């Protein structure tokens, strides 16, 4: 699957994590990686407090994007326009 960050969108910190979009095989897919996943797997223990959540996301975006593509490819019925969640257990 070919993928790249969707042009005209930037990752955004939100209450539930970091929301981002990828274009995968010419289809825009919306994702959110949870704060818990960022904390557990990328060491963002204080990110929510000091604004580092986006910095943690950007430092690890290649890994996060690869997991996002794999999750889409492994799931049936995902990709219907709803936001796909990347949770801590997705990175185990």
C-alpha cells in the first residue's frame, strides 16, 4: 500500500490523542493515536503537561504511520470515513 501524509492536513493534538490523516492508495484515512500509546511506547510521560505530545508524535511518525497502514490493512470494515484509533495494544 502506498501512503503519505494527506496534503493540507497537519497532525493536531486533541483531548483523545493526536489526530492525523494519511492518504493510503489514494483514499484519505483519518486516525487518532491515543495519549496512552504515546506515553507507553514513545516515552511521552509529560507530553500532555508541557505541550510535547506533538513533538513525540513527530519524532516517531514513521513508526506510527507504519502501524496505521498495517491496522487498516488488517481490519475488515475499517476505512468507511470514521476515525481509526491507534491504541497502546496496537504497538505490542
